[in-house]
């Protein structure tokens, strides 16, 4: 329990994914979040959130006074995230083809990668041959199902896994993609959407949680199932 303090306290909360999708959270982390997040809200003078969606979610979930919550959207650094040449050295480093579709983020169930792979496999063979699917990012918790889906899909579709991507290479990976795909089940913000757009890459994302708030009229939306 938080101690009683005379000083003011600020807490930043990005999302309540652990409330809505507990199956995507490790049990030890889930127990901690269920206990500590409402405590932090109650003991805070103000709560800072990164989207109006998260603000509304906290109000609905915990009955928090709306006046206690401040919405401060994330912002993209346009000095870093901008149209960037994808050099041959970087392409070789991550085994990238000349044209590709891109997902970038942690390889974990909440990001809905299994359904992304299924949707990609349903594309015409000629399209898949022209645009391999690149999954960029390190592995996350409980990714066994994703690994199986990749293995199965690789029998007739080209799926490239880059593993961890150095931060300095990310703008080039965005810039080189024909499309950025981000069909996550749940996000408090979805920073990758803004990063891809800043690099001039069209975005397809899911019509849920905060994602329409972030993408606005500039993204194309799909169901996440």
C-alpha cells in the first residue's frame, strides 16, 4: 500500500490492457497490476494518460473523478522519424527484400500477430510473392502460438523475421515498407502508427481501443478478429 504523503503525487498510466486482456499478461505481473494500479490512482493527486480512450477507460473501470485525469498525447520526433533511405547495408542486416509489408513491435499475442499472418496468407499468391511479410521485433511472453503460425504459413508464404531492430534503423524500415500493419487487440496509444506515418508509410490498423484516436482519418481500419 502507498504511504500517506503530504506532497503531491503524479502517476502516468498508458493503458488498462491487463483488465481487458488478462490472458495476455503473465500471472505474476497481472496480480501486481490489479493490486497496484487502482492504489496508484487513489493515492495520486493527478493521473496522466496518453489518450482520451485511456481516460474514459479508467473512469469506467475505477469510477475515477474525470477532473483528476490529464490527457497528454504522445508525440513523434520528426527529426528522427522521417522518410529515410533504406540502404543496402541495412537491407542485408535484416534480410529485407526490395518491397515488403511491415509489422514492427514485440512479437506477442496482444499484438494479434497470428491473425495478421492468417490474413496475409489469404492474399493472392502473386501479391505475397511481390510483398513478403516482415515481422520486426524481439520475441515476447507466450509467443509459442505465433511461432507455430509462422512455421505453418512459411510453407507457401514468405515471412521474414528480423528479430530485435536497432533504434537507429527503425525509420529506414518504416520508410522502405509498402504498408505498415498494426492490428493490435488493444493499445493505450499505438506509437508505431505515428512513427510509420511520419516516415511516409500508409498504415492499416485495428478499429479498437485508442488506435482510431491516434490514426484519425489518415489510417485504414480493420476488425481485429
